[in-house]
């Protein structure tokens, strides 16, 4: 296996020092909320992230094949959560 000398780092793994140093309570009650289409679910944060609509479209396009019992929106939400994002300008 070739070893890359590229020093590209992933910011998602470098923010450990910004995590709170306390035990956090679990999030409760979310299972009682209605499931929304992904486009509706992202509306509260749409203005905070550039190109979010494009990223949602990409996630939905890459999540069409049902193999896991999840809905298309559930698969796309997981895909969106795990996608690489450009650093904000």
C-alpha cells in the first residue's frame, strides 16, 4: 500500500480541544418529532451554510439505492452529515 506524503488534514478531527470537558445529557424527545423531507429539515440552517442546497441535492443523488431499510431522506441525511465540506470563507 502506497503511503501519501500529502499533509492535507481534516478539520473535523482536529477540534477535540474545543469539546466541553463535562458529561453532557442525552438529547431526548427527538423521536417524537415528525420526520420531514430533508429540504424542509435544513431550512433553519440554510442561511448559515453556503451551498447547502447543492450539498443536499448531491446527498440525495448519491443515496438512491435502498439497501438498508431507511427512507431516501434518512439515507440522504446520513450522507449529508458525513460529506466533506469546504472551509468557510
